[in-house]
């Protein structure tokens, strides 16, 4: 996503928008998020079976803590949580309950005073 401006713009707009994007854009965002979360679920399950180190898994999945309060993340998780392995869903719920990680203002939008107000 970071090397494709169109995908990057879609991701940023969807993650920071308090309202869903127009239908096709919102659908594309949901599918992008689902692919990301499936990758994280894979790392979770591989760590559970001992194939990868749990510290490696944490390095991958902790990114969710940085975006947990963004409207797009909350919208996605509310709609798609039940599509995942129950153990992974509970693990993500635990990540989402952590104190937010500073994102170096990466997701701050000039048209919103702060993304917390979009909740």
C-alpha cells in the first residue's frame, strides 16, 4: 500500500474517516483490511504452534495498537471480527484494549481536530 498512491490514499481516507467511504471504496478498504488481518492471524496461529517466535508475532500484530482508535479500524473490526479464528479474535480484542501507541501524527487529518472525536 505504501508504494501505490491510490491504495495509500484509499487506506488513509478510510482509516481516518468517521463515516464509511462511498460503497466501492469502502468495500475495497474492507478487503484490504481483511487481507492484512488474515496475515496477522497467520502469524498468531504459527506462534501458537511454535513455528514462529511470539516476539516476531508481536512485532507484526502490535501495529493494530497504533490504529485501534481510528474510525476505519473500529468500523472494520465491528463488521468482520467474527470472520476470524476465535483465539485470534480474542487476541486482537486484547490488543485493542491496550493503551494506544503514538503514530507520529501519521493518521492525523487536518479536517478533524483529532481522530478521537470521530468515535
